[in-house]
C-alpha cells in the first residue's frame, strides 16, 4: 500500500517509510523524539537545541549530543539489498575523532555505525567538505561516496541510497555520486543515531526532516522528496493517515 503526502508544489511518497523524525513542535516531549509515521521513537542524548529549520523546526547539534533510536525490527538492515536515508542538513563543522589526522572528521548525520552498519556523514578532512555514504561490508573506499566543494552554514538536501549493487548519493535533488557496492548490507541490531555515533564523530550544525525507507528511491522520487516544500506537522491518526496542517518552508 502506498500513501502520498501532497501539497500544491510536490508529493512525498511514503511507501516504505519506516521512520520520519521532523523535530517539530509537538513531536519532542521531554527526552522522547516522535517518529511521526512509524513506531521508532528516539531519545535525546544531551540537549540538542530546537531551532528554526528548513521546514518548521530542527535540531542543532554541538558534536556531543544526539538522538538515539533503539528501534524495532523494521530498522534491521542486516542482509538487506535496498534502503534510503533522507535529511536536510546545515553543517558548521565536524567533531574531531581521536586518532584521526587531520582532526575534522567526521560528523555523523544519520547512521547505524558500530563494528558494522552504514552511515551518512559529513567529512571535513579536506577543503571539499565531503558528504559520504558508507555501508558494510567493508569500510574501504569502494563503498565511499563523496561530493566536491560543499559550502558550510548553508542548507542542503541529502539522499543516500543502497540499491542492490550500487551506492548513490543525491545532493539537492541531483545525483552527485554512484559507485559499485558489494552487498548485501551487514548490520548489528537496530540502534540508529542522528547527530553522533559511537564509531564516528559528532555533527556540528543543524539537521532537519530525517526519513528512512526500506527500499531504494527512484530518481524521480528523490526529486519529489526534495521538491516537497511543505510537509505535514504530524499525522492526526497514523492508522487512517489523516494529516494535519501543511508546514511552510522558511
């Protein structure tokens, strides 16, 4: 079954969405960060600030804090051949990782990154300020995607995709990198982290509108997600998919 969130400008496909964290007013209660489409609520680790985002509100990370999502089996990608991860990001820097020289690597945006897993991250180790999608098996370069000069303190839309034998990275609706991938995916557990991860550094900057799909988005769907300038604040009834008001991009 496929539901579509729409406004006058674009449509957001929700077929295969297993997590949507908007960080908007009403979706963060105490330490709980609501997954407004699925059942994978997260928990604040530290105190990321709620700030104006690309769409509604967002979370600002300082390199030490994070959102930790224990998740259910829907977030278990071990053996999976497809997945997609989406986020709006506004990077300022990347938290140093002990033993990494130079010390501006790496800022986790979203990932399941321990001994095995995957991660969408900001890598500040060179003047290009790369965005990377890395997935197990193998953390070697053949599973690493990067894009050339990436301006800091500006908003960019990222979509990382595992599609059978390919890794793809879209920036602002355009395919920036594609590489051969020797899958299937290898992960341990369902712990998903936004803004920081055990094996990578912390992200310094703002993250908004995080979605995870259990399938590979098509190029047309990536453009739809990027152009969806208004997204709903929250579903009034998840089972019936009755949506509330439409948010406006700032």
